[in-house]
């Protein structure tokens, strides 16, 4: 029988908890009205009657909403609860996780174009749906439930059901455009509320120096005797930790964490779909850069407040006795995941509590809308269209909307499983599951992009074996959960001694060896498979004026005329670059809204093709012949070779 002792005379469970008042409810209602208004506005603003219009927002998004949506889709309620909880439990090391060319709609479709066949596309589609339904949605639902239970004292299923219904309404009705525009609004709300809480937290604890000193003294009054339960880590303020004995070894952070991160940011449908919706490659890049800068903020607005919460409420956030933890949050492993909602409800005044409640709901809804829309896209474009290749666009639209409803039902049914399987640190749980399922997909995607010799057989069998090994480790983690801190660890060595980040490294290497060896031992991929999915930016983003052909733009361009008179190669290279910039973004004096995007395989008005004969200095259509039927050898056409 475990012996407990008190480190002080303070009671283990502080008294009453603040609840939402009338002004907080008003703020919440105003938030919901704002979100629904933005969703309805985006529904009327975009053309939703086509597949591209519904699933890719008409490919007309600029960098600002793309970047905001990338950030909002990534930073869900799981980050607010999980990252703050990891900061409270183990310090700053968890922040290490934070620090459109092929005309495809989904990433499985890209892999199908790259490798040929259908089995990889179907395999990846089913895997993505599995990850979204049973990992992403479940994590967000649990994180949202933690906050709702402590803030509203509502019945769990009623609160979650209302949120899911509101989320599903504008996702189903508005498509990706509604998701991206509401994400942009919710990003502003999240940042405003989280920065406000950060300021209040530092003011309450006494500043940075008080945080450094107070964290190591944040010990609960009731702990298990002769154990480390409830004690803060000695390396709490170290980002790079011991490679053998720490919770986040530094070699694993550099290698094992990088592979799943590549999968997430480069091939996860939720993230990639936002970039595919950008109107040009430049806007896609700009959105990614904006999201990258915003990703600096979670350290300050999530992790540090979690550490402060431990200092202010050690008996609850850092509870060290299983019985006490069960009374506090219902989880004997630990209650670090309540760190953020505890700050919100006990530290903020009325009104601001309502704002932060809106922030958490914004994080939950933005993440869920992204997952709903992307999962619907994968099911419709990769699975349904495979079974019904002649399905009309209207049928695909209906199927996409109905599948969102199916996801809502599955999410509600999965809530009891989430409650039963919750861990002590939600954020670490997310990362560990990611390292078991994502590395094989990332390796196949990277090799498909950068090694032309990769073929379908190598990709498929590397993917299949890698995922099988990863699933075995994941199942072992569920069968042999982490023991309480006062119990002996009797798990198998592969679970106990092999850190999940090191396992990610080994799994990536295994998949790499399999893909390379099988690809080299079998036939080469067809040239069209490689060329169709490895376009350069200049091949993929040729623009033209909507009221004239590309040739007519060149006729009016003084830069093009000047270029034809210059013989110096270096000067010609510079002018070629300027010509390309003006063609892509509109020459001074050109109405920018009349510039349209051509992607590979599309033809400009009056042109037979865009790859017929050479670079931008030529007007080649089919067979490299300029417009009007004149051969290139016939001499310059009007305005093309003239120096005046």
C-alpha cells in the first residue's frame, strides 16, 4: 500500500472555482454570431458549385488567409491543453515540436500520379482517414471537453454535440472557402486572447525571474512517499536533454521528430489543401512563411503559461498522488492537462474569461473544420471517385457533404474511448502516435519528389512494411500503458527502453532501405510519371491576360522588346527574370485582377499549348509555331523581335 505524506499544511484541493458570468456568456454569443456571419459571407462570395470551388476554394486564396488558416489548422485546442500541460509537467523541451504544382486535389492523388496504379492512393487515403478520425478528432474532442467541463459545468455530450453541429454546418455549406475565412478570423481571436492571458499570468507570478525560481519549488502538498511523483524535472529549462535518460532526448528531437514534421507540413492533407487553394505559387509561399512566423508564438502564449499555472496551483496542476489526481481531474496519471483552463477560470476577470472561452472554442472549431473538410476531400476524390469514376460534380459535392455528417457521428461515438485512454500529457501522446504512423508516408513522399528512380513497387512495399511495424509498436503502447510514477515499470523492453523518437528514426531508416532496394531491383518508373509531378515553378505558373493572349502581353512589354536587342548574356538573364516577374504579377499599368493562372496542360486563349517550343521569348503553340501560322524561321512577328 502506497504511503502519502504532506509537504506543507496547505490543503490539497483549493476551494471553489470561478464560473462564467453573464458578460462572459455575452462574449461567447457574439463570437458565435461573428463566426457564423463570416461563414455565410464566404458561402456567397465563392463559387461552391464545382469540385475546385468547394474543396479548394476556387484556388483563389491570397497569402494572408492561407497563412492564418495554416496556423489555425495546426494550433487546435490540443495545443492549448497539451502544450501548456507539457510545460507544467516537464518544462520547455516540448516547444521543440513547434520550432500546388501538379494540379492535384489530395496528397493520395499526387502519389497516384507519381507512381501509377491505384493501390498506393487507396492505401494512403484509408490511412489518412484513420489518422484523422481516431487521432486528430479524438485529441481535439478530449482537449475541448477538458476545457468545457471546467468552464461551463455542462453535460459533456451536450456541449460537444452543439460545437460539432455548428462546426459541421458551415463546413458542409461553405466548403474550404468558409473554413479558410473563418480560420483567419479565429486566428486573430486566438492570438488576442492568448496574449492577454500571457500578460495576466506573468503579472500574477511576478515576471520571468519569478518563473525561473518558482517552477522548481512548485511541489504539491500531498505526494507518494519515497518517489519522484509531483517533483519538477531538474532539466525543465533545458531544450536539449540527455540522449539516454530524459523524456525528450536531443538526438531524437533532431532526427526522429523531423520526419513526422515533414509528413505533417509537406503531405498532410489538412495542411496541403490550404496551399493548393492559393491563387499563385507566390501566395502559397507567402502563406507558409506567415504560418512559420506565427509558430514562434506557442512558446510564449501556451507553454510558459502552463509552467506558470503549475507555480500558482501546484496541488492541482502538479498533483503527485493518484487518489488526489483522480479527485481533481479524474485521471490518476496526472492533471497537467488542466493547467491552461485552470489559469483561464481562476486568474482572468469576467469578460476576459468569456473571451478565452471563445479562444478555446475557436481553436477547437478551426481544427475540426479543417479535418472535416480535408477528410471529406480524401473520401470523395480518392475513394468515392475510384468506385464511381463517372460520378458527376454534383454527386461528388453531395457525397462530400454527407461524409462530413458521418465524421460528426463518428466523433461523438469516439468520445468515451478518448475519456478511457487519456494520458498524463496530451501533447506527448499526440507526438508519440505520430511517430508510429507518419514516418513511412513521409519517406515515400520525399523519395517520390526528389528521387526519380522511386517506383510503385518500392513505394508500396516500403509503405506497407513500415506502417505494419509502426502499428505493432502503437498497439504495444496501448496494451502496456505507462505505469504510475510510484509503480515499477514492467513493460517489454521495446516499449520501455526504446524512446518513441528513436523508434521514429529506426522506422524511417527501415522504410528508406526498403523503398530504395525494391525500386532498384524492379523496373524504372515511366518518364511521364516523373515529369507529370516534378514541374518547376516557371513550368507550372505561366499567366496570361484574360482579354488577350500571352503574345499580346509581350507585344506591349518594353522589357521584352529591350531583351531582344541585348547580346550580353548576364544582362539578358536579368531581363528574363524581370519579364517573368511582370508576366506572373502584372506589368506596371496592367490591371492585376485581369491576370489569370495557367497550370500544366492548360491552354491560353488562342494558343494550342504552353510547352510547344521553348521559353518565354517564344510564342510557340503546337509544334513551336507562333500565332498566325508563321514559322519561327520566318523572322520576327510584329512587336516580338523589334528593338523599338
